[in-house]
C-alpha cells in the first residue's frame, strides 16, 4: 500500500438568486453561494483534497473558473472526474463544513451517500459554526476543510 493524504479548503460568499448546494444536496435556504460552478464548497474542498493527495494539483488547474465549460457545473461531476484521474483508489474522506446557518444535521447522511458514491469510498461530513466570529460568524458565507487518503498502490 502506498497511502498519501491531501488537504482541501474552499470558501464561498452567500449570494441572492442562487441555489445552496452542499455535497450534492440542495439545501433549503434564502441564499445560495456565489461561484462559477454550482459553488458546492463541500465538493470543492474534497476535490482539492483528493487531487492534492494524488499529487495532481488543485481544482483550479483542472476546472478553471474562467473556462465557460464549467459555468454552473455540477460539482459532484467535477469530483467524479477528479477521482477518475487518481492512479489508484480514494480510501476515505473526512470533511467539516463551517457555517452559522443553515443547520446541516438533517442533510449529512444524504451528503455522505452522494459523495461516497462519487468517490467509491466512505465519506464523513461534519458541520460546525464559527461561534459568531469573523465573516463566517456574520453569515457572509460558508467554508469547508477536507482531508482525503488515497492509495496510489
């Protein structure tokens, strides 16, 4: 076994007139996230973690935000594409979403299922607040950090 670990981070501002998609799940909320794709901050952080673990760069290299092919792209499809680039297997992923609202507990199982299906491995999704501090605490957006382990075989 040749295990490698990667870390991914992403953040997006809230925006009017956008859907809120996290881990491939549309979450009922008055605001969505701004971004070139569907702005799925959870899927983006995991994509970066997977690519980083495999030594394949980052999401911006493979799916640049100035490329119109990726406008409003489904981030789960981007994640699947990134996972297919890995010359081995994704072993597991652990991710934490950081936001004051909305509450995500009731959506975690579905997020984990969708992300796990896309990667072919167990995915753990956790959620926390920023205790009212900073831009996240003021409700300006959402951030996510993820760790992925890959076996390059």
